[in-house]
């Protein structure tokens, strides 16, 4: 399912597809902004999203074999609700 599919489904309840697209985009924009600000996003009955930062890791260049450090990165973790598959 894509964002467009969600908007199409929502447009059946709203007056237009354009209004549904705007609503879906606003929801995802708000979720993104909350995660960027370090907030946890909880969708009751579905799951929760939170941002975390990985640690610095040792790695190596596969072409030359040279050892290097992999910088920390920000990632998003999703944990499904216990009610999700009931």
C-alpha cells in the first residue's frame, strides 16, 4: 500500500481526492517533524515510531581492505502494537 492508496481510500470519506492528498501529506509531515525533534510517535492499535542514533562502528573498505570508522547515524525504529495481529 502506498501513500496514494491511502489518499484514495480516504477520498471516499472526504469531499475530494485533493483534500484527501493534503490530509495524508499533513499527517506524514507531522510524524516526520515529531521524529526529527526526538519525540516518540504512538499510533494506538498500530504501533510506535522513535528515532535513535547508532554508535560509531569499525568497518573496512571491501575494495582496499583499509580499516575505517563508520560514523553514527540517526535511524527510525518501529515497534508494532500488541493488538496489531489480533
